[in-house]
């Protein structure tokens, strides 16, 4: 009999999620059905998108219901198995939820949880470069942004999980890469450690001036994770036939006032440019392609994975809030248990 | 010696252009150089885009300078020719400017002025379905919007020059077509005369309710001529993989306050949809293809061309203002002289 603790959504947040929006519950895990496994969750991924899942209303994925275990991706180890497709001791990644144990099916198609190879990269990297953020970065950049060698790629939230991989992949593809991030530490990191050509500190001055300085040839691809003023500043510098990837809008997620649209959107008209949304789940069938390519770059040392690990399941609510306050540095990951 | 009258830009307008923003001048036409022709202008095209050309600053085309003859498309007849590529009596279309006579080169590539066939359609139609608005509608819809038979296409300013052709072409391509226009007369016209499936009167009530009623399957292609609230209302109803063609934003052109961006732009993310700008001049090499296809539809009676003709060169300033007040009904054309 396994005791399992969970964070469930207690109330729909107004603005930034607060402690009372969560309920910490404890229950006994149900016995395994045919085809099911029990996974001990080791790491959970904390992502800006989680804020959207807490809202009511139509979106690209159904909202988390009140009383439901909060949705989250994670990696873990199989402790018990009734499935021919996973053995005890296998490592799995899946949407395990904010809980200590996940019980669910593992089938041949790996629909709910897929096996991962912990020798290719450390476990937290499977929630980062080799996980959803990496998939988002890879397909958003290559499939929607379509950068060509020599073009200028700008990415916001550059030190965040998605942004750092966007920029590193763009460098691998031969682009000039300019990040936008908050604070000198993050900016120094993406330039000195990750090899970006430049990084604009949006807290230090107007982004427009930074773009003018660091994108002398204009902007061909903008990978937008933030929306708001920064999106407008980039729109003012785009080139003919520029591609803007709308991946997120973290500046707007906790708004209690209406979202502010990009006032400079007519730059799309003047420049015959494109703004297009992307949702990573659409690329599920192609994840192995990205894992292979990103994994090879990782092993060759051409790109890096950096995680910000918060230790302790019970710190979930505070850790999530760090995301929206820009306090994490690297992909934010919650450590739930030690790997055996 | 030919006396030529011209409207020149006297001042950059703030908001709606007013009488004092223009200067009416008169001068003798210069003698013809080698390769040049003199065209007597018969009709001039009045277009929302002209408002943009009056502003200073970088755009898809250089601004009209203070003191320069206002830029405008027109059709006319050759009265004198020093070019082997045009004979006296030929009809030409070109960017002739707001003046009674145009003097300029006609070369083999028809770069500045191209010959038109007045037996294919009446002269004003060469400024409408077979002119810039028709080219804009045809390439914006087919190349950027890419509608498939059975999809729902929404077009704003539906009774305007571009909108009426967008909707009629979309019907020819097998789409459900819903217009948005101001007032019952325009709405009745696009449905009863042009064959749109429905038209929403934005002056009669919320556009959102009309879209809900008339687009039960959502919106696959939106051809936007207006921006503002209407763009936001359509964004709230788009389907997965929808295409939004940004062709213009007449609601914003005379703003003295900043342009309001589309607050619902994150619908692009949720729906993996695309918003893309288009400028008709990019398709210049393909105009003959569109003239042929639209001309055939016109002659077969499958599509219609409707012009609103204001008679008299001297009425140019007031006629232009009609555009921004929604007072024209059909493509607005200024008649400068009778065809011989």
C-alpha cells in the first residue's frame, strides 16, 4: 500500500496563484489494473503554461478541474508494473501530475508515458532540452520560424527553458542570435555560457535601443515567449518576410485587466511578415526526431541544458510562483524524490 | 502646350485629411522625351492606402513628399507618344498621380504604365476588379488566405473595393462567405447582388453575435481590411490553423492616438493560427494571371464590379474623405475627363 500526496487545484486563481488556490491531499494509491504501472515521481516540470491550465474556458487543452490533481510533466521510475511495455526500474517521462506517485497505462504507442534513456542525459534534462521545453523550442524555431543561416533570430525569456534552447539551436543553424532577458546575470549567462551573440537586459533600459544596437540587419525570426511591450519593440524592427513565433505571453498570463494586443501589428503588413502560434503537442509524432538531434548536440557539448532545481515536493506552490516573478535561472524543476 | 492641373500634398495631415493639406497647382506639361508618352487621365482610383502614403516614416513604399503630386492609380488615353510601346489612342493604367495629364515612359516591361483592353470591361472596372483592389483581393485571398472549398471565409469592409472581390472570388472557390459592412444597404447588396452567404452590419449590433450566428463552423480565413474591434471579434471565432490576411486597418489610419493592437492575438497560439501581411505590389509579375481569371469571371457574369464614381477633378479632397467616413458604396473612383 503506497501513500501518495498530491497538490490539487482548490480555486481558480485571480492574478498570481496563491497558497489558498491549492489543496494538499493524501491518499492510498489504487491497485494496478492490467497494462498499468506505478511510477515513483522523481522530478516535476514547472512551466508558465501551467498558469493557463488553471483558467476556465476553451484553450488548446482542457482546464484542470477544481479538485483535480494539478497537471504537470515529470520523470520517474517504475516501481510496479502490470504492463509488458515497462519493467520495474525503467525510467519514464509523462504527464504525471503534481503528486508523488503516478498510476497509469503504458502501451506500445507510449501515449501516456514514454521510456527515456538516463544515460543520454541526466534526469532533469529530460524535462528541459529533451523534454517539453526542448520540443517547443526545436519545432517552434525550425517549423514555424524557419531560420536560414545568416539571419538574425531574437528570442525573449532567453534564459528560460524554451528560450535557451531556441537560441542554442539557432546558433547551430548558423544564425545571429540575440536574447532578451531580465538582469545582468541571465544576460551574461546566455552570451558567455550558451554562446548567444548578444543579450538585451530588459530591466536595464528600453528594449528598442538594444534591438537597434544588436540587430543592425533587423530581425528575421522572433521567438516570442512574453508578449506585451517586448513584442511591440521587436515588431518595430522586423525585416521583410519576418516570421514571429507566438509561443507564449508570460507578461500577460496573470493579468486581471484585458490582454494588451501588439500595437505595432501593422508592421506585419508593411513587411509582409507573419505571426503564427504553435502548440508543442501537435508535434508529438516527431518528438523522437528532436530528441535524437538535440541529444546528439548535448553529448557533443554543442548545446547545454541548465536546470534550476527546487528540492522538496511541499515547495510546489512557492516554486511555481518563482516562474512569474522571473526568479528562476534555467528550467525550473521540482525535485520530488532521489533517484535510487 | 497642354495645361495640367494637379493636387499636391501641402501638409502632413493629423487625423482625417482636410482641405488645407492640399494645394491645387497648374503648370504646362513638359515636352516628351524619348520613350515617353502623354496620357490624358480619365479616371483616378481613391484608396484607403493613400492615407498611409501621406505620413512620414518608413513603410512599404516611400511617403509622398510635401509639394509632390499626390500618388494615385489611374486609367487614361495616350494623346501623344514618343514610345514604340504605346500609340495615340491606346488605353493605359498606371500610377498617374492626382493630375489631369501624366507624362512618363512606357517601356517593353510596362513598368510604369500598362496597356489595358477597354473591351474586356468598362474603364472604371480597371481601377476595381481588374485593378489594384482586384489584384489585392485575388492574391491576398488565394496566396495568403489559401481557402479550401467548404471553409468559411470572413471579409471586412465587404462592400468596399477589395472586400467585394474577396468575397466573390471566395464564392467561386466554393467557400461559405460572410461579409462585415456598415449599414443595411451595403449588407443587402453583398448578399443579394454579390452572392455572399451572409453579411453582418457592424453598425447594427455586436459583430461577435453576428459571427456566432453566421459562422457556425468557425472562421478559417479572415481577410482583414479594418483592424480594431472587428479584428478582435473575429480572432475570438477562428478555427485551428486559421489564416488571417492583414491587408489594411482603415479603422486605425486616422488615429491621432496610438494604434490599438488586437487584444485577442493569443487566439493565434491556442489555434496554431497565422496572421500575415500582404502588399499587392509584390505580385506585380503575376497581375496578368489575375486579370485573365477575374476578367473571365466578369465576362461570364460570375462576379460583378461596382464603382462609386465622383465626377470632377476638383472634388478630389472631398471624395477622398468619403472613404474614411464609409460614405462610398463600391470602389471609389474620381472621373477626371470623358473618354473620347
